[in-house]
């Protein structure tokens, strides 16, 4: 087993941050042929594959085809990066302990979709992003690292999303490095990072996009 398979649905900027960090990406798999990130991967010589969810009659059938595409690369780690399909329990179980996601909120606040609009509507003053292990329950898996950013008075969802995204590009490669170095331990639903002094919470109030 070697390398990372990154699953994307669109732009792929998080996948790009992983590739540009020099991490060993074995393949990029998208559920849409028009995912813009595929072009970046091809340009870098990273193998790509498309498994179009619309070609399958059920989530279970899609997830089986997706697992076949992933298993062809025998990855150590599967990383969801802007991947927009909820995965079934059998898929999650197959990659238990080696399936990560980046979610654009400070979990457990604002799971699911449209997190930036939800954060603005709630009036929170601090928002951010979370890398977590994926479990069958959506956005509820053990947390590896979080980054916080301020919510500013004149923010709209797009401005806030851009500020959060800049931090996603910092924390996701860091979490993956820790995973590949064997430094992450999950116990009782929480994650510890072995042998280092790095802050697991990156508070970056000065970073304003
Ligand atoms: N699957 C499981 N089992 N557990 C998680 O924690 C998952 C997951 C699949 C994806 C990413 C996620 C996020 O970070 C993720 C975490 C898609 C949806 C969604 O509702 C929700 C959360 C996430 C990804 N998707 C719709 C669906 O019907 C489709 C939306 C669309 O295509 O635009 O699957 O927030
Ligand atoms: C990122 O902000 C990621 O956290 C989020 O979508 C964006 C994808 O951007 N993920 C989700 O909302 C998962 N439901 P990218 O394609 O440029 O990495």
C-alpha cells in the first residue's frame, strides 16, 4: 500500500494544496467528468479517474464502483477534498481509520452543506475548517486539526469562504503528513498527534483574504 487517493467533485484547490505540498498522490478520482481539478492533476502527471454517480442506480452501486477505482491504487490513505457525495456505511467501513475529510466549519458546529451562510446567519464571530476521520455519521468523525478565522462585519458567504479556504490549504496537507508519518492515534473518538509540539489548533486571526 502506498500513496493517497484524493476524491474530488469540483475545483480541487485542496487536492492541489496536497500535491503542491509534495505528498504522494497516487490518483485523483472525481464523481464528475467536469470537475475542474482533474485538469490540474493531469497537468502534474497524476493519474485521474472519473466515476460518475449518475451512471448508477443506487448509492450502494456507486460506492462499490468508487471503491474499485480506489482499490486499483492500493492507497494507504483516502482523502475527501471537496467531495460532495455522502458515502454509505460499507464504503466508510472499508477504509476505516484511513479516510479523511476536510469540512469548512469548526465542527461540531455547522455540519452538512452551506456552512458559511449558516455561520453568518448564526452570527458567530469565529469560523473555520476541520480535518476529521470519516465515520458513517456525516461530519461527526474524530477531529485531527482545526483552523479558526475571524468573521468580519462586512463578510458575505464568498468572502468568508475564501478566508476559510486559505486555512484549509494549510491544515489538510499538515494532517496528511501526520497520518503518513504514523503520528495519529484515534481513541475514544478523539485524535492525538504523537511526538511533536505543533499546535493542533491553528488560530490565524491575521489571515484575511
Ligand atoms: N460520508 C460519510 N459517510 N461521512 C462523512 O463525514 C462524509 C461523507 C461524505 C462526504 C464531506 C461532506 C462535508 O464535509 C463528506 C463527509 C456532501 C454532503 C451532501 O449532502 C454533505 C456533506 C459532505 C459532502 N451531499 C449531497 C448528497 O446527496 C449532494 C450535494 C451535491 O451534489 O451538491 O450526497 O460537508
Ligand atoms: C472546500 O471549502 C471544502 O472544505 C468544501 O468544499 C470546498 C471544496 O473546494 N467541502 C465541502 O463542502 C464538503 N461538503 P476545493 O474543491 O477547491 O477543494
